[in-house]
């Protein structure tokens, strides 16, 4: 069997990375034809590389046959996000923000069909909800989750909502798909997500986006509070503070 020379091997590695990058960056699931057009990879080579990436867990095929990031690619993105160098700087920003707001602040990132807490700074209040780093929360009834859904295309939102079981968590949980889609549309227009006692009774919160330099959604910067301490309206008075902190975190990602 002929061995790959260095130039061929380098080309293959570059193509693999380009495929992973293209699938990860896409606003909608890509098709093999899209990648052929975008990357200029010959069809036989592309299909061979896609089979390899799927078998290794870096990409997967969604229900409509589109290409989306696989579990291994998602874990890699979380591991990069959790790198100590960046985490310490984010925690410093979160600590200052939490002191200003007087409530718990954190960051959640998309992880499959849930949001996962990657960073969290607790307040010293005796009454608080404890959701540790790594905790996973639903998309449809949390501020960060609805904010993430609002960044998807209309078709992407509909696809997500149709494949989510809208379990009633509280009296305020939205369990009708059309009402939820309307709420997600309102979230897009507003530019931030709201949780008005939809996930946990007696808890309100909101979230603002953290985007990369191209404007793509990376995660949600959030805060929440028991309503006996702050109403949703009172909490939203800190919206400019969260938006400023989000910009500072975005700047870290570009450094």
C-alpha cells in the first residue's frame, strides 16, 4: 500500500479541520453538497472524510439528514471553554458582576438539546438556588435556553421545539409549541432572554448573549434571583451591567 507523503497528509488534516469548522459554524445543518460547494473538496474524498468523522464522533447526522457537530466535537468545545487560562479571567468578571447585581451570575452554553452551566459565582445570601457548574437545564423554559433558540433560523427553532418534550415545570412554563415559538421570536427582537418563574417556581432571571467576533452565539451570561428578594423588573435594571460584562468576556476570547 502506498504511504501518504507529508504534503498529502497535511492536506487531509486540513480538510478534516475545515469540515469540522464548517459544520460547527453553520447556522443550519449543512449537507454534503453544501460542503463540496463551500470547501471545494472532491465528492469521493468528502464522503470518505465524513464517514471517518462520523465514526469518530466529531459529526453526526440529524433527523433531516443534515450534518451537525457530534458529541466529541461538543466535548472539545466545552474543554476549550473550560481551559484554566480563560476560566480564571471569566470568573474575575463574574465575581465583579455578581457583587454589583447582588445575585448569582453565571454562564451557560448549548450542549445538545440542553444548556450546561460552565461558570457560576454564587452570592452569600442564605436563600439561593444551587445549580453547580456542569448542571444541565432545559432550553425551552430558561432564559439562556430561549436566548440560544432565538439565534437559530426559523426552521432550526421549529425543528428544536418539535423534538423537545415541553414538560410543565411550573405554572408559568410554556408547554404549547406555537406559544413558545412566539416567545422565542420576541426574545430575538428584545435581544435577551427572560425566565419568569418558568423553570423553578419563585425564581426569575434573564440572560444576554456572548458572541464570537463574527457575531455567532457562544453562550449566555445570566443572573437570577428569588422573587422575594428581587422582582423580574428590578433584576432587569442590571441589564446594561450584564451587557457590558458580556463584551468584556467576548474581548477575552479575542485576546
